[in-house]
């Protein structure tokens, strides 16, 4: 099966999960995670109908961003270092992985210089695993409040990665938790902070994520096939 067939199969599963949850499939954006994939593979996916690509390293995304000549949006789904903030502002329309005030301040500064506004999601560490980025759930309201003062970034929601090895239904508690954090931030009614988006769910668990309210799902291997090891 090629990229196009796999993409259509994922779209069909999205539609079915949305249906089960009484949701509209149009309210769920599929982010095709293209880390480690070549420009040719990415272009094949875009031709098949992919509208949003997710990359997890700025440096890797840079070359592909220059190489892919088809209209597509780029999202950053991986951890961002402050020294890559300027490039990130140039390339990405949404940063899923904002997890500290200093990083927010740097993105804001760089965005302002370029006369742009950058949409961001606050990454929440719902599993508590030390290997995972993200703020602890109880700090999300506080960070969103501090970020709300920055004029060139806009908080649009939250993102999480489930626990390592937890797939399908096993990942559900992390998604439920992110939704609860979203409700807490939303009820704090912070000016300039929207909680429109929940980025959660990957190849192994996106259906459960949709059932729990995901508006953005990040899917790599189910579209592009098994990932080659990084060199
Ligand atoms: C790689 C990655 C994904 C996609 O993972 P798959 O299991 O290949 O679907 C999603 N989110 C993040 C943050 C990633 O790094």
C-alpha cells in the first residue's frame, strides 16, 4: 500500500471515530508527521490530499520547507530550543510544543520582529514521564496566563503525548486529562487565550483521541509507513 492509500484509510478511520463520538470529521485536522521522510515522500502525501505537515526538528524541517513546492501548512510538533525560535517563526503556522515562559518570550520577540503572530499550543505532560516535555497539568493555567501578555503569540489550545507504550484505549486517560486541563484553563477566562484546540493522538491511538475531543491529531507511520531509524 502506498502513501495515498494509507492516507485515505486514515481519513476513513477519522470519519468513523468522529461518527462514533457524534462529531463532525471536518472539525478534526490531520497533521501528517513527516519527520525522517524525504521531500519526494512528502510531495506524494500532499498530492494525495495532506494539507498539514508536522515536523519535530526545526533544522530538518528547514530543508524540506525549501524543497516542497506544493501548498501545505507546516506545524512544529517536537521540542523547540530558543536558539531555533527565529527559524521556527518563519516556517511554522502552529507550534504544538510551547512548554516554558522563556521560550514563549523568545518566540514572541522573533515574531514581532517579522511582523507576524504565531499560534501556539501549550504542551502538557499528562503522563508525568521525565522523558517527556511539557508543563505539569497543574501549571497550565499559570503558564497560559503569563503567555497571554505576549502580543505576537496567541495561545490556541493544548497538546499532549500519551505515555510510552500506551496505545489505543490505554492512552485514553491521558486524553481525558488533557481535556480536563483545557476546561480548567478555559474557565479561568484569560484574555487573548483560546482553548479551541486539543492536539492529541498519534498512529496508535488517534481514534481514542478523537472520541475524547482531539481537534488536531498527529499521525506519522499510519500514513508514511514504518519509520526508518535516524542515522
Ligand atoms: C513522531 C511523532 C508523532 C507521530 O507518531 P506516529 O506514531 O508515527 O504516528 C506524533 N507526535 C509527535 C510529537 C511525534 O514526535
